[in-house]
C-alpha cells in the first residue's frame, strides 16, 4: 500500500474527502518528523513508538578500493511496534 492507497481507503471508510484526509495525513507526518528531529519520541498507544536511535561510529571498507574508512556516529529513525499491532499481524 502506498500513500495514495492509504488516503483513498481512509476517505472511503471515514466519509471525508480525499483532500481533507491528505491534509491530515501530511500534517501527521510533518509532526512526527518535527518531533523526531528535535529528539522527542512519538508514542501511539497500541500502535507503536517512533524514536531516534544513535548508531555508533565504526570502521568500514570501501568495496571498490578495499580501503578502510571511518564511518561516523549517526542518528537514525526507528519504530517499535505496540502490542495491539503485533497481535493484529500474527
């Protein structure tokens, strides 16, 4: 399912217009992005938690040259599924 499919499904089930659903979905995604970029967690009870995790720096190897390179520490987004979501997927 892609974003357009999601918008169409929500619009059909809720009776809202596709334009309204798209606006709400874009606002939701923007708020989650803003919260994660400022280091906050976003918890949706039963669904899951969006958060950032720190990936430690490490030594890697360039596959083309074989030269060792230093890969710096970085922050990455992560999602941990909630219990209701896990049960629904089983």
